[in-house]
């Protein structure tokens, strides 16, 4: 076992799990799979295979860690258990995207109320605008959107007040037996911001929100009067079709709950005589059907 001097530098991203720690966790969780073993004679590609039901993972701590934490999250969406030994980097994008929002101590009544409302009455979509003969645009434009339409005006107005974005549209009904409706719509960055805030509370639209947020991570590319790269355009179209299919699908993914256990002191990894130069944490991802 090499002794690495750098704090998550390019020297090595690998830190071997202390045996005593693994034994304690295995006694509690009874693991049946490790998708990222330090010694990997079978050449397991943990990022591109299906994990088992009760998984332990000590991922590489370099730039690859984002992909591994995302994989923990997506496997958890299938109802699985994942226990991850990771650096306690609470300021990172992956920690704030896939761990913190789903922690049981993260409470916000307004977000829970909004998520329930959007689960029942909301529409998450990707708007697709094709260039026309008279349009100055040369490529198809895809944009993320979120819309809630209700006859209860006060509820829709409350949504707009909570998130302080989007616009309102009145729908007047011709038939006197029908009530007029009010619609709240937010687009692009505003839609992304709203979906991030309600993500952990959603139940029926959890999968749709997840894919919508993945769409938002695609490169912005060049749009409007310039041609969009073909590969990027293809990826946008895949998300467009995926969200359309999810609206009629009965595929109910589980919800996610995370438990964060910060480890006191600094761990000694592998056979190293010295403690690691960074704090560590155990994160338990639980998939709830």
C-alpha cells in the first residue's frame, strides 16, 4: 500500500478501507456487493453495471468521485441500500446535489407542501421549438419548463410567492359551468431552481425531476441563430422523449433517504502509519419503495 502525501491530489485517488471499519459496517448492514474493490482481478466496472441489494463502496476520491456518488444515488432510486465511505467535503457539488437534500434533518414545510402540489397538479416538460421557414433560428431549441394550472387562484399565487419566479397566465372558460383557471409557469434556470428545492420531498414525480435536472446539466451549447452540435442536440432530444414517456409510464422509482455519519478524528487508510490529511464520513443511501 502506497503512502500518499497529497490531500486528494493526482498522486492517487485510492484510499484502502480500514478493516475494522468495514467489519463494523458489514456487521450492521450485511453487504452483498462491493462495486469498487481496491483489488479488482475481475475488472469490475462499477459505474456501468447493476449493483446488488446491499452495497458498500469506497470510491476514488479524485475527480471521479462525482460519477460514483451519482451512481450511488441512481442505484438507491431502485430501492437498494448503499453505504459509502467518502471524504467529508460538504462544500462540494456532489454532496449538495445527491446527499444533503435527502438527509432526514433537512426540513422545510413550504418545500414539502410545494412538492406535494406539483406531484399532483404539476407538469414537468422540455419545450421543443423547431425552426420555421421564416425563423432566424437554425437549430431546434429545447428548454426545460414547469407548469401548474388550477382553478384555485390562491394556491397558484402562493406557489409564485414561495419561489419568486415564473409568470402567471389566465385561462377564461367559455362554458359558464366551468371555472376559470390560473397557470404558473417557470422556465430554464428558474425551473431548475424550483425542482432542486422540491426534489427530496417529491414522491410521484421523483424520476421526472431527476431526469429534468440531468438535462439541465448538459452543456448550453450554441443555439438561436447558430447550429447546435449534433451530439448535443441528440442528447437533448433523448431527454425530451424520456420526459414525455415518463408522463405515461407506471415506472415508480423509490424515494431516497440519506444518513450522514461524520467520523471523529482522521482515519488511517490501509496499512498507512499516518492518519489521512482529511476528515471522512459514512453516508447511508436508503431506497424507499
